[in-house]
């Protein structure tokens, strides 16, 4: 089912690439239109999967990746609408298509074990996924900031200068994305801790029993919270902004990707409910 939104994301990636290199308004509008169609198709697929299994399909790493890509598409489209700036699409949409290829290959939806039948679990997962989408935006904005900064520092106003927003605009956007992501990450961790305290005492599922601070997936999420908390603190109290904040965004997002795919699939003893 995810093959249709995947194809649309791939087409949108090509259109955003054309817009970025040629600065064609026609290509830009077409890219946005195709991405909107992809996001709508993806939302429809998730809705159909929800009806199929009777719950929101966020159980397991594969389903979580699909939901993350959908949220990232919607978050980026909102940002594009608010700023009227399409230049960052070339950095955001291709990774979305690459990630969606993982659930597109399996094309299955895991049933939810009884232990996960809790509203706390749904809030926990959705909060974390929205945080991840915000951090992905912050990372891309940070990368574009560094590219433009290097061009300005070299006093060579060329490729990126003519295609990207100003450094001030990028810095403000980065700060907002990190703030929103940190808030949802905090909520997700707090709700997850409440849910775990409720179910772990009498749980017989070894995956639930394995959930602790020493589990790699949980430890990495806490490490992410520390990184982004420092980024917010440094921005407000130390005066860090611009390139330093951009680098922290990239570091935090790299940690997140490691947690999402290799650790989520191959290392953790918990969270693999599929």
C-alpha cells in the first residue's frame, strides 16, 4: 500500500531538485503539489491500515518509520506554507523517500500485543514521532545554514546564496524547530515512563521486562533529550546561535537516525513489537 506514496515522494524529490537547481517557479509549484498528493496518499494508507488492524499502526520500528515520514511530510509542508520557501525541500524529501522504502518493502502491519493496549502508549509514540519530525526539520535547516555560512565566509555569493533564505531566517527557524521537538520529546519520555511503571510490574512479556535505562534504544532517546536540552540552554543562556546550534541539530538528528534504524532493528532487546 505504501508503494503509491513512495512513488509520489520520489517524484517530488526530483521536482524539488529541479526547482533548486533551476529556480523554476513552475517546478517549485509542481513539487509542492506532488508532495501534497504524496502526504495525502500516505495519510490515507495509514488510515486504511488503522481500519485493518483496529488501532493506529505505530507498533514496531517499520510502522514507526512510516508514521514518522508522514508526520515529517506534513510538518515540512506547514513550514513551506508559512515561509513561502521551497529551497529546503531538496534536502528533506529525498531522505523521506529513502526511509519509506523500508516499510514499502515489507508492506505488513504488526498486530498490537495486549500489553500495548493503552492510551498512554499511543500518546508516548505519537509525541516521540512528532519530536523526531521537528528534529529532522531542524537538522535540514542547520545543514542549509552551514552551507550558506561557508559561502558567505568565503565571500563567494553564488549557488546557495541565491537559493536559500538569509542566515537570520534560518537561525530563527532552527530554534523554533528544536523548541517544538524538545517539548514533544519531553512529553513522550514522561508519558512513556508513566506507562512503563503501570505495566512492567506484572508484565510477563520479555520485551517489556527488558525496558530499562540500560536498554540501548531508551538510553539513546535520553541522550537525545540531553543534547537538545543543552542546545536550548546554550541558545538562551550562553548565547550560542547560528552555526553552533546548527551543528548540535545535526548531531542530535544523527543520534536519532541511529536509534531509529540500526538500534531499533538489531540492537535493542525491547520495543521490537512486530
